[in-house]
C-alpha cells in the first residue's frame, strides 16, 4: 500500500498589496522545503493597477516577484483579463517561470487557446499519483469580447473537460476565479476533488466540504495564505482538509520595509518619467470632475455626460503633470461608457439619484473597478433640471420616448445604485482607463497635441 501526503499552497486576490508579499514569499518557500510533496498556486487578481509599480510595468513587475515563489500554476482574474489591453495581456507572462492555466477564455477571432496559457496541467507526484489542474475565470460576457477574448460558460467548459481529466488523472483540482456561490454550484453538480477559490474574497479558515468536494479560499490582499492537505492511499484521497494562515502572524524581517517601499518608489519613478503636459495652475478635484465631463463628451462626441465626484481623489498641482499624478487622483480601473436612455429613463435616473444622493455622497466603497474613497455627488453636463422639476437635454425639454446619449463611466453599470443604467444599451471603451482619457484631454488642452505619452 502506497500512502502519501500532498500539500497545496495557495494565494489569491493579492491586488498588488505588496506590503504582505515578503512574509508570504518566505512562508511559501519555507513550506516548499519543509513538505516532502507540495504544489503552489495563485488563483488570480494578483495585479491591481492602483499600485504604481503594477501600473508602470503593466503587471510584469508583479510576475517578476511571483517568479520567486516557485508557483506550479496560476490563473487570471478580472484584474488581469479586463484591466489590461489585449496586447498587454498577451505579454504579461512573457518572463514567467510558472505555468498559467486557463480553460474558459479563448482568443478571437478563431477562439484559440491563448499562447500564454495552458488548458490544463497534469502533475505526477513522487509515487506516481496524477493530479489534473485546470482553471476557470469569471466569464464577463459583456466586456471580454470588446478586448478580443471569448469567454466560455462555466458549466459548458466543465462538461467538455472533466471527463477527459478523470480519464487522465487520479485527482482533479480546480483553480476557480469564479466566486464562492459558483464554487458551491460546481461542487454540487460535478465530481471535483478540490476547488481553490477566489474573486469574492471569501475566507474559509477550515475549508468547506460540499458534496464531497473540498472548497478553499484565502480571503484577499494577501492577508491569509492557504494550505490544503491531501492524504492518499494507492493514489486515492482518503482524507482532505484546508487551513489558512494569517499573514500578520508571520514574522517580519529587517529588510521587508525597504523592499516594499522600493517597489512603490520604483513604480512612482517610472510613472513620473511619463510626462503628460504642464499645468498652468492647480486643479482641484472639483475642477477635474468638470474636466472629465468635458473630456467624456468630446471623446464620444455627444452633448451630455455624467460623472460622480468621488472619481477624483487628489488635487493636481501646477507644473509638470505626469502619469503618476493622474494615477494618484484617478486610481480606478474604470472605463468610458456611452449609454442610450429614453427621456423617461432619464427622469427615472434623476429619481434614483435623488433617493440615494445623501448617503452616496459619503459612502465609503471599493470594488467594481473603484479605488477611491467615497462615491460622492453625481454631476451632469448637458442635462439640467429646472426649479419646477423639468429636465432639459441640450436646452430642450425631454421627450419621454425619444432616445438620448450620455457619456459616462462603466462603473455605474456594475454598481447596484442605478438600475436604469444597468439595463441601458451601452458601449464600453475597454481600451482606455479614465486617467488615460484625462491624460489625452489635458495634453491636448494645455500642450496643443492630440496624443498623450
């Protein structure tokens, strides 16, 4: 009888929180040495462009750090797949020393497997047990196609792939950047031994057994590290359990601070070298709000725009403006969006805003691309409400059934505050972030040139 113990170490949803990385790295490397048989995985959203080092290197700096952790496989989250251009995504892993696994995202136009990712991986342990590892990321149907990627539905992918994996391997492991509810659905429906989860930032300190599948999740931001233990006899699992280790319990080293601050300063230095223009005076966050309304109208060539004031975090100082200052004021992974609303829809939108504006003004929030402090106040340009309640679009009274275009941001499509926007026909420009749009706007406004550096 052959028995063995396998450890699966895992991280997820780091979001470029480098302040935890030195301790995580030491833990992973130490455990890889300590355990006779271990494999290490990351479950996506390792990068986040709110961090200067990530933004300046388009995530390749993160990959260089991850190389030191000797990952056996990683997958992508939406912060890789949706926040990088198609070209940047194609080059993110150029210098990776680990395998990228992804089973449900294909490259257009022919829906081929991305050159940077494997459909799945078979790992053979020291005693010959075969582990099949595959990965799924959240299939954002409305957005991935605009970036040249074709997302496949979760169940369809598993239906096609799982029978093959069961034939080839003794143990099946899913790296899931899908969220806990979807992981639970998969466990109820499919015979998968271990599902290591991410996306919803769920923390499962002792794992969770669902219909025989072990679900695991290590929270967010590198605040915990996951360690799954599989006990096997003759290549079959007879016991499995999961645990998470709080990173704050791990000892810091003398050099940690200099490493962490060094990555931040390197990113800042790289972005400061990306000159945009010279500002003739200070621009407050309020002024940036109104500039953004103008920039959006110009970008889409429409007469009306809508933006919330919380999109702008810091004033911009007089003098040289670089990509770093724009990142500090607009750290979000948020894109321009053009929506079409009827006159009645616009009236409904104003009602939705009125009902929520008082608490939205000071609502502290994160997520859906937003990386600021509070949601703020909703502001319009080209749409005015008079004292008698009548609403004007470009100076004319709204007609209930007439369609009107409004330039805005895709953030409002994903947050649950404005159902009328969520349901509206939309064109999202995923190839440009808000701060990149503003770089173009300010460069043209103050330098007279048409393209930002």
